[in-house]
């Protein structure tokens, strides 16, 4: 009798174990996939918690507090900004400046300052997102207005703006844009850092028609394209102002001198077409 009872208990335990094993097998697959989904989600969450530099530099990351037209202007400024490297191999020197990337009839150009170039076309490289592009031809240099138009390779990581075909040339024509306290924005490579996007305000004009802008610029910003709030190319950065005082010369880093874009002779590009 005792043996029989033991058999029943053992058999009951054996049956329960089988049931338990079946339950485990039944739940194993959904539990496995649930765990896998959790791990994937957690991995994505951890990855998303670390902001990538590429995301930060995106033109879509403009502050939400800016009006839509200023966001477009900022995006246009960033998308067309490139860095210019000019080498003097004899003296081991390199000059860096900024430029605006442009297109006309399927060919690509940059507008930059002439004073940033210390060599010929074979010593000039254009940089964007760590990649270098060649100078094909220096189309025009202007010492008086300090600019250079250079034909270059297509830049993969930038969107060129169109070369302005019909530029207004008088202050009367530009009265809507060239107004005091009008907001502007530029993107450049000050101190070889960048691209950096900086806004500013028109302060006034000098007798030669140059534009004074309250903003900030440093060495390397020269050549940066300056856009108004509607995305119109206003001019390019020439320099920062230098004042005199009883202590000598004072660099006014927050006073930029901008050359209005109508001082550029674009006919050299149109005639090629």
C-alpha cells in the first residue's frame, strides 16, 4: 500500500513536470522575441540620447524661435558656405577664408575675397565636411573691391545658390534690403572653425557704399556670403573695423565691413555661357 501511494505521488509529480515543461516551451518563443524587441528598443533609446554632430550641423536644426523666412535664410547660408584653403608652398604658408558656393548653367563657382588667396589656382583647395575639391580656374580677381570668382568642382555636401543674373545696382533699388537695423545672417569659417552661423544687424554705410554690420567676425570669416532675412544674397564680408584710441589701434570685432553684392562684376560668368 505504501509503495502504491508512493507511485501515485511520483506519477503526479512527473505529470506536473511535463505540464511545466510544456508551459515553458509554449512561452519560450514569445518571451524570446519580447526580450529581443526590448533590447533593440533600449539600444535605440541609448543611441538617441547621444546627439550626433551631423544632426547638430543640419540646416533643419535652426531655432524654432526664428520666423520661417529667417530659417530658410539660415539654411541657404549654411548650405552654400565652403572654406577656401590657399597654399604658399615656397614659404610653407596657408591662408584660410570663406566663400559662397554658386551655380550657373551647370558649372560651379565660388565668390570669396581676393586677399585670402596667396597662390594660383593649382594651390587652392575648397573644403566642405572634410572633403577637398579642386580649383579649376580663377575667373576674375578685383583688387579694388577685394573679391575673386573661381570655377571649382561640384561640392557634394553643399547646395549652390544661383549666380544672380539681374542685380539691382543703386541704393534706391536696394532700399528695402539696405535699411538700418535690417537683420542679416552669414556662415563662415572663423579661425578655421566651422561652419559657424552668425546673425547681425545693419548699422550704417560708409561713403563708398560699404555696409557696416553689427555682428562678430574673426580671421577666416572673410569672403562669407551675407544674406538678408528673406534669403537674398546681400554681400560678402570684407573685414572687421579697426579704430584708433589713445592706446593705439583697436580691433572692433563686432563691427563687420560688408561689400554689397552689386559691386561684383558677374558678366565674366555670363559671357562664358
